[in-house]
C-alpha cells in the first residue's frame, strides 16, 4: 500500500514535468481515483506555475568579471603559499630575471667606465684607426702644423 | 595529471560561475547569506580538494554540492545564534525587468517567499530541478540520496509549496 503511494507520488511528479504520454496520464488519473488525497495533491501540483522563469536567466560572464578575478586571485595566493622554496625562488627569478640582468649590466658598466677614466688609454683612438685607417684626422694635421711652426 | 585538472578547473571558472550564481541566489533568496561570498569559498575549497574529484559527476554538480554544504554550515551557525525566522517578503528582491505589472511582481515575490520557506532539502530539490534544470540523477549526486527518493521529496516539496501558496491566497 505504502509502496504504491510512493510510486504514484513519483508518477505525479513525472506528470508535472511533462514526462508522461497521454495514455500514461489517463492511467495515472484512473489509479488516483482510489487515493482521493493524492488526487487532490495531483490537481494542486498541476496548477502550479512554471518556476523556471522565477529567477530570470543566468547573467553573462562579463557581469561577474570582478568576482571571477577575485576567485582566481585567491587560488593564485593559495598556490603560492604551497610552493617549496626552490619553486618560489624560480618564480621570483623568472619574474625579475630581465630587471636583474639590466641592473647587473648597469652596475658593471659603471665600474668599467670608472676604470677606463682612471687609466687613460688610447684604445678608442686605436679602434677608430682600425676601422677607418685612411681617414685623415684634422687634429693630426693641426699638430703637425704646430710642430713645424716650433721648429722654424 | 593533477596539474592538468587544476589548469582545467581554473579555465572553467568563468563558465561555471554565472550558472552557479543564479542557482545559489535562488537557494539563498531571503537569507542573509551572500551568494558571492559562498561561491568564492566554494571555488577555493574545490580547488584545494581537486584530488577528490573523481570525474563521475560533472564539475558543476560537484561545485554545487560543495556550495550547498557551506550554506548548510552557515545556516547551522545562524540557527545557533538566533534561530531561523521567516523572512519578510520585501527582502526577496526582484532585479529583472521581466515582471513589470504589479500583480505579476507580487505573485513572483510570494512564490519566491514560499520556496524560501520550504525545508532546506526540499528547497534545494525544487531549485535544482525547476530553476536550474538539473536532471534527477544529477540532483541525486548533489544531495547524496537516490533518484527515486529525490522524486518523492520533490512530490513533498511541491505539495508543501501548493499549501504555502494557498496560505498566501495565490
């Protein structure tokens, strides 16, 4: 008896979901004649409005941009907290590798410039001579002119 | 393997969030809980426990059950503090422009209020089926009860809903 009632309850829900054929519906109504309380429930349930439109449709992804990025941020923080020292070091190294390289280059360049200015060399002059061997220098001409003047 | 699942999970967040937000807003209608706070906690909890996701259910229903469990814990905390009281109709906000006529708007408000007054399990089943469109096997996964019992609970839910609507003389 109780089992039959449970079966009928499930059939009523199938009917409310529109999952029964007209023949199955007719059979259900006939069976419910022996259970007046269930028949009354059946009519009440079938009268209920469609609930699917009650809360509107799901909003677009773009409306939840901030919430989604907050979740992703929380996940990233969690990921970061759970990494080993080596992994963290690698992440930091990758993140700041370019900046660190530029900084190291800049610092070493300063030392190089300082050392060059302390011990004057004519390396720049030699290089220009190597690249431009036939190019006559006006300064050289001027020096020769001065030497000639002094010997006269 | 675990890394792949984590990556996939992160990629799926933007797709899962809007639907879960809608379902949770319906579930929490009239409650003081904020669906956005619950969802943030649920996503993070899911990510931390991604190894437990077997792939038998969908990611959506798995997240749904996590979010629901968080809500149940919060309801328990609230109940301890003050006891759950009925919620005034005014707290069931309508943000959609779909329901412009006053009578229709009032009907919607009262229906939402009626749903929010259902016991937790019945409310979950009504929302999952009627509002979110989940199948009975999916609802069984989320609630942890078998499919036949879900249908019987659905019958009880709709019967109680009919009674509540009669009380509001709808």
